C-alpha cells in the first residue's frame, strides 16, 4: 500500500485507484492463503460499534479479526453511552485508549467522520446513510474473480440512489468501469457523488450514466446490481417506496436487457418479490453468496493493512 494510503477506511473516494487495487490484491492473498495471515493481527482488539442491525458486516468482521489472531468486541446501540448523550468525540477518544481499531456502522456520515477525526486508531466504515465502502471492495473482488478484469465492464445499479449507489459509483468509476444508475424520480444519487465519480471516470476511461429508465441503465450491462427499496432507518417510508419503485424490480425481463453473460449482484439482505424476483436472485446468474463470502476476505485485508502487526 502506498505510504500516503489513508489511515482510516471511510470512503472509496478517499483512496487512490492504486490503493484500491492493492486492497484487492491483498484480499486475494488473504483468501488464497488464510493460514499465512493467522497471526497478522495477533493481540489486537477491534471494537465493533453497531447503531444499526447487521448480519454480514457483524459476523464477517468478528470472524475475520479472530482468523487474524485478534479479537472483536461487539458494541450494540444499548451497550454504550451514545444514546444517553455521550458525545461521538468522547466515544472516539475513550475507545482509542483501549483498542487497536474501530469498525462502526452509524446513521449519520458526519458522525462517522467525527469518530475518525477524534480517534487515534484506525476507523473502518461499516455503512452509513451515505456509503458502504466495505461492501463495494468485496464486490469489486467478486467481479474481478468472475470476469478476470474490472476496467471496461458495464455495471448497472437499479433502484435507490442510496449508500450502495454512492460507493458503487466511487469504486467502479475509479476502476475504469462504466457505471449506470437507473432510479425513480426523486431518488437520484447525490449530485456531488455523481460529479466526483464522473471526474474519476474521465481519468480512468470509465463512464457514468444516471437515468430514470431502468432498461436504458441495464442495456448491454455485464453486471446488474440492486439493493432494498427501503434502507435501514427509512421504515416509515416503506409503503410509499413500494409504490414508487414498482417499475424498478430486477426480473427476467430486465435481465434480458443485459448481456447474456451478465451476472446479478445484491449486497443483501434481499426482499424477493420486491426489488428482485426470486427467479433472478436464486437463478444461475446470481453471485450474491460469493459477494457475501468476499466480505470476509476483503475486510481481513483492510484489518491487516490498517491494524496488522507485520505488514
Ligand atoms: N450487506 C450488508 O452490509 O449486510 P448487513 O447489513 O447484514 O451487514
Ligand atoms: N441500503 C441498505 C444497504 C444494506 C446493506 C441499507 O442501508 O439498509
């Protein structure tokens, strides 16, 4: 990793293209030879702060740090004092006196940045309302495994312009991919994320297309990606969202707009019959379980790089 590689892992926009490539290389090494890394975080403790629920992020980080010789400490929303008015700043400073790294899932991205600003140990973003970089690092690994390359491939993200859309825009544009987002009116990705990703793509030979037509987004894609219509924390909007997103389901018809060799990806958890038809997510084009597995390998690479004793 370059000497200037950020000491935190907060957004794929913060890392250089080369940095992301090195993270992917290290992920492949960790996946190929897990025993070679079994002492890489020996004696290290990772605090895992979760203000939202999780299956994949929680278990893959806990298993990952254990497999590297360290230990994970799960801290749910009721286990700490944030909900009783303790500040993010004090939480960051106190945790930094006890542990070697902090992995955190929070609502506000500003809170995540605050945590990182005041922690003296590395902070890893395990999802905010704004982005989800660990998921996309694992997704890039999965795509590279399937196609043997990233640059030049077209990925179509169908649905809400949310945290997943943002990290896919950043990460895929940095890797020279063509990123298309098909979203309903009023649910576009943030304009600044799109502008930043367009700038990355101009440099890497990729491109960015944002459209309200899911079929246009999906046309000739190598990868069709989607996510829930109602993200964590938006439960009160779920009825409205069911109506608004109705035409944005990934089903056999939409998959037919993509290349015959296209794969289907989803960060999970999924709702069959809503954003994706069961025939697609459970069909032969789906790679969702490889994505879920690769969370483990990619995050072990992040832990080794940021907290490792020997690397
Ligand atoms: N994809 C993902 O981050 O899943 P969890 O919310 O279960 O961690
Ligand atoms: N957009 C989803 C992603 C879950 C991994 C959410 O924030 O709930």
